[in-house]
């Protein structure tokens, strides 16, 4: 199989096994006893803007890194863990 075919198969696989980053972030907020309004203030967003971001299944890497820094939690690791766990099956 050519490299391009490998990439296409990996992409198809990843798209079938999506994780919901917004839900994961909300779960971590809850575990830490924080509210969405806290995260919104920390990142200079309105509460409604932050709620829109947290409803997303996915987000760009820049936003994910900003949220990771604000919460001191590596959310990118969930993407990596999900990819490798599913590919080992």
C-alpha cells in the first residue's frame, strides 16, 4: 500500500472514532470544581462565546492549546491516546 493510501485509511479511521473535545474539557472543569464562566474570564471570552467553543466536537490546535494552558491540562493527549488505542486493535 502506498503512503497516500495509508494516510487515507488512517484519516477514515480517525473520523469514525471521533472524541468530543468540548465534553472532555467540561468534564475536567467539573472535576476541578471550575465553571465555564471561570474559563471564559481566564481566556478573555464571553460566557456565550466559551459555551459555543465547548459545544464543538473538535477545535483548532491553537484553541486547544490555549484551553490546555488555562486549565494546566494536556487535552491534545486525548487525541493521541484515542488514535493509538484504536490502531492497536
